[in-house]
């Protein structure tokens, strides 16, 4: 799974320079995506697809979180019904195991998967700033952030999130 870095830039010329510099550092244009409000000319910049503009990753996270909660509560209901029916003790392990697994998965993803959503940038986009999203390997996150901070002070770092090239989100 790759990481997506978010940078807000004041205008297209700054965005183009940063995108060109990142390409010279080995990040392909296909790993960069720009979002801006209507009326801002993004020609010559790597444009985002509909899934990226519609924040599909956020929708996927919510969907998976809802499934996790539903599984937990279904297992809890099953456990309570089994206790009420006085089902043998060893069979209670199944709903208990499902409950433990759903809690463990939820806790893991909350603590270990970085999370930034496009809603956090809506105000800046309304003020005609440009959002550049850059997909890099997990191992290159720190180096890329550090390099951008030192070579493009006009770029405001907006955080790090996860992305999937397989899902094109």
C-alpha cells in the first residue's frame, strides 16, 4: 500500500514547478494528481481522476468500518442468544473470537493507517489554492516531505494518507 502526500500551493506555476521537480526525483507524473476549484486552469498539470476527486478512499474506509461494527454486534447478539439458550460453553468461542477479531482489526487500522480526507482542504480550494497529491512508497514519505519542505517553502504540507494503485483511488 502506498502513501499519499498532500500539498497546498498558491498557484499553478508553483504547482507545475513542484511537479516537475518531483518527476526529476523519480516520482512519475502518473503518481501525482491535482485538484482545484472550477475556473482554475490545470492544463499541463497531472489531473486527478473522478475517484480521487470524489474521495472514494474515505467512502471505502467508512464502508469497511461499518462492516466491522455490524460483524461485532451480530457476534454479540449471537453470543447473548447462545447464553440464553444455554448452549455448551465451547461453542461460545466462535462469537467471542469474531468480536475479538473485529475489535483488534478496528484498533489496528485506527492506530496504524494514516488518514487525511479531501474535506480538510475544501476551504483552501475555495480560496483558489491548488491541491497536489503525490503517491509514494511508504519508505519514501519522510524523504519526500523533507525535500519539499526545504526546496518549495510555498507548498503547505497537508498530511499523509493511504492509497491503493490497484483501486486507482
